[in-house]
């Protein structure tokens, strides 16, 4: 017989951290390799640092770097959003009058679909060519060092990286031939086909922006390009290089008028003063060493393992605390002469939220802070939007937003949805729960969530029974943008968001000793109805079942990610959730996107169904990603996983995948830590290191021969640890932990 051995150590946390074995960085077999360069921008090898991005691919016969910067935005206002009709009361009136076409025309077709601004815009391209540059070449994206390497059969080799901590990218070519040449290639904003009436210009063409084409200025060893954009906006690209023997070493940077306003140096100054290639490479690799040391996991499924490393890598490339948050494509804007898919904007009805799901348990809260910092910075603008459009106080956020948090239009139900800020507020709550940072609780989390609660309180109305309702409700993106997308009874999506908000507002107020405010939020919570369900499971709204395949599981947000209801609530709730999943399966994935599969993986994990969770995540990785791991929404395998076969690149599906695998290995959303809660029966060997749990605990665990043999938990803050005993289901191991304490659990003969 084996028996549990539990030991509680109380030693200084810094000593504990240094004594812990650091996670290994990704092994070479997880690198992205190929025997040829990609031939489209969206399959290029991705590099980035949250501010700058680079895609390495082959355009024609030239090796191309598509270079980008997060704050390259055309921020011209949407004129329709200054019309007197732009307010919720007018929208509701037109809907009640069955004259909804006017709403669609103004705020979707004219403001978004048929408008080319505001939008994210690309940076430029750097192209390298010689006789043989288009020959098959061995390529490798080294994940551990965040470096792209290429070797050609003629002996030429190249290495490039985007410095992890500075706004600069580097490249080095070895053994270049005499005919080696390169050039800086700006986006085409004007050319001979840009004639009056925009003849020959498509509806997504960059030339619609109307910019005067900038010029590339070349001096010895340097190229500089300045592009004037919308009034008051410009950006600068600078490239410098030097030749030594048969080698060429260079560096590049992009800055904008927005970065200039913040007092940051411009691109020319950055490239002139940047450290040399070798020093920069050492600095860069040290940042990534620390990144990979934050956490690790090992599973016996090589598809899931490699995809997880790619998602971690992309997250480290796309997120920084001081950078804008992850938008639809982050720092990898389309390089095809067109506007990026959905203008590269901030979609807050799913996309931004899913992009940060994995940051918590993967222990990358330092990078997650960029999202929270942005939401806090745009809060005044969002409060103005709330007063202007909804006519009440408090805080809401546009569902489709610019870099500055301004509304952009789109499908009205979601682009101006009443519970957008409620979903966003969960990230403030999660940051508190995973860190127990009381300063953050008092100065960010509670003020943000209570402002959202204030809005929902003031915006709500009473039904005939005296219960609160929204004046109109929706469930993204059910019935798309039709008039039927509005519901007179508050949907499960909105109810889930609302109940989460008031519950957490009460919880956090109580934590801060604000007893009257806690009582107020608790009272309001009880004035809202519960979730609608029937024998098929959770509904969209009372009397509105899920009865056709749909990409957005909006009726399920109360379960995941919000945790308003949970498997732990008992057999009756478990039956409802089981029926819900079976109903999803019944209607099938015909109209799912890739992110639907990622989300389904999370849902199955929350139901402790490891087989289906793993299958959903494998389907995502094998069918909805390009060779460079980018999620492209449609089924690229053409194997019947979806009837969507298109390939617009967005990132939320990638990061929701990583969250799903982490949910299979650790869950703590109920306050109880579960290790390996949702793994397939075939997984006999697995492990993870330093995954983070709510309560500010770092957890490591090992599964050997199908048994949990080791758990080690480090407490960052004082608090009650509750651990589900892997060998005795239903039993909870409890320990009052002090900051710096370590709990070690193992089974020995």
C-alpha cells in the first residue's frame, strides 16, 4: 500500500523560489521548422515583443520581413457616432417600430462595414534578395530563444529576432554573395490606379485611407521612411546596417507620433543608439529565459504539447505590461495591401477576453497587466461613452473599440452591448484572486467592478413582477445582426454577466470592509432572475433553446469562464451542464470557428471530461491553424470540422487553446485546487511546474503510471490552502499557509 506523506515547510519564499527546479525551456522538437519559407504573410515565422512584430516569409523571390508596431492606428472618428440618433433609446425605438433597418444602415453598414476608418495599419516590409534567395531553405523558429534562423543551400544563413525588452529588431546574414541586396518597402497608399473616384480600389484596399505616399530616404548604411497618416498622425521606420567581410548585420525600428507624445525616442534615435547584435541577443535571450522559467507543463500528446508551447511563445511575443493589449492580430498586421481582418481592432465581445485566459494559471500576470492597464487608461473615455450612448452613469466599454477605447460601430447588439464591461471586469477580479494584491484590490479591481455595477443598476428596468431586466438584451452573436438578435427577456449571456458583477462587487466590498456597499450589491443581485434552462440544458433566454450550430457559446458564459454556476454545485446543476454539452454535440460544429473548439476544450475540462477536452483541443490544433500555428477561424483541413472554410487570422482561439490544456491540469476557480482534474485515461505520465492557482499559490505536480505521486505548493501570501486529495475523492486537505510556506504532498510505499 502507498500512503500519503504531507509536509509543511515554512521558509522564506525567495529562498524557496531559488531552490525550486526551474522549468525547462521548450525542447528543440517543439520548434517551428520547415524545408522552405512560407509564401504568404500569415504563414510567416512570427517574432514580437508586444510593441513590435515581425513575420518572416518569401514574397516572390525576396525574403521579406513584414514589420509592425502596436500603435499604428488611423484614429479618425466615425461620423455616424456623432449623430443625434446615436443613443440606445433611439435604437430601441426603431426596433419597437420594426424599423430596424435604419439602425443597421447607420451604425453597422455605414459606420463599420463600408468605412475604412478607424483601423489598425501595417508598418512596412524589408526585403532581401540574391540569386538563390527563393531556393528551398531550412527554416527554424527557435522558441527557447525567440529567434528565427534560415539556412540556404548556397551557404547563406540568416538570424533575426525582435528584442524582448527594447523597440528594435535585429538581423544578420552570413556569407552573403556579391549580388545581395535589400530594400525598405512601404505599404502602397497611392499608385497609378489611385485615380479619382477610387477606380480599381477594393473596399478593403489600404489606398482608401487617402494618405500621401511617404518616401524612403537612403543614406550610406541607413534607410528611413516617414509616413504621414490621418491628420496629426505619422510613423517612422528606420533601418541601419553594416557589412563586415561577407556578413551583413542590421537593425530596425518603428515609432509613431503616439509614442513621440509619450516622450519615447524615435526610430532613428533607437537604431543609432541600440546595442550591437551580440549584446542585444544576450539581453533578449535572458528575458526569454526568465519567461520560460515562469511555468511549464509536459503531457504525452505531442500535438497538444507543441501547440501549447507555440501559444506561450506567441503570448510572450504579443503582450507587455506597458504595451497596448492583444488586438485581433496583435503585432502581426496583414501585409497584403489591404486592411487587416475586422480592421485589427479590439473586439470585446469575446476576442480580447479569450486572449488573456491562459495568463493566469500559466503564471504570466506580469504580461496580463497590459490589458488591465489599458482598460484603466481608457476608463474616462469609456465613462463618456456610457453617458453619451446609454444615458446613465457608471462604466461600460464598446464591444468594438479603437486603440484609445473609442467606439467603432458594427453589429449594434454587441458593439454597443450593455454587458461588455461586465465581462472585461472579470479580468480585474481574476488578477486579484491570483495575486491577493490588496493595493490592486482597493485601487483597481473594486473601483472598476463597482463602476460596472453602478451602470447596470442605473440602466436596468423592472418587469411586471418587480424583477430587474435589461430594456433589451442580446446573446453574441445569435441571429447575427438581425432585429431578431434583440431579446425582450434578458438572455443567459447578460444574466451571467450581471450576476457575476453584483456578486463580485459584494464580495470585494466585503473584503475591503465596505459593509453598506456589500449589502447594496447583494440586494441588487437578488433582484435579478436566474439562468434559463430546460431539459436541453442552458438556453439563450427564457423559451429560447440552443437549437442550431453556432460559433459563440454565449449562453454558457455563466458556467465558463465566469463560474456563476459550476460542476461543484451538485448533481442537479451537473445534469443541466451535461445536457447542455450533449445539446451542443447534437447540433454539431457546422458553424463553429476554431475558437469554438478551444472554448469547448475549456468547457469539457470544467466538466472533468478529459477525453472530450483533449479531442476538442486536438481538433483545433490540427484543423484550424496554419503551419505557423496562427488560428484562422475556418477548417483548413476540409475534414468536416466546420462549414467555415475561410482563413481570417485572429489570435483568441490560440490563447483559449492554451487555457484549455491548463484547465485539464489544474483548476482552482472554486477556491479548491484540483491537480490533473480532466485528463484522458490514456495519459499515464504528465507533469507541470509553477502553474498558478487562485489564492496566490504556485503549484507543481507529477503524474506517474497513472497516479499523482507529487504535489508541491508555494504560498506567496497568507491564506487558507484547500487541496483536493487526488487519492481520496471528496476529501479536502486544508492548511493555513503563511507567505513563503511550502506544502509538499507525495505518496510513498
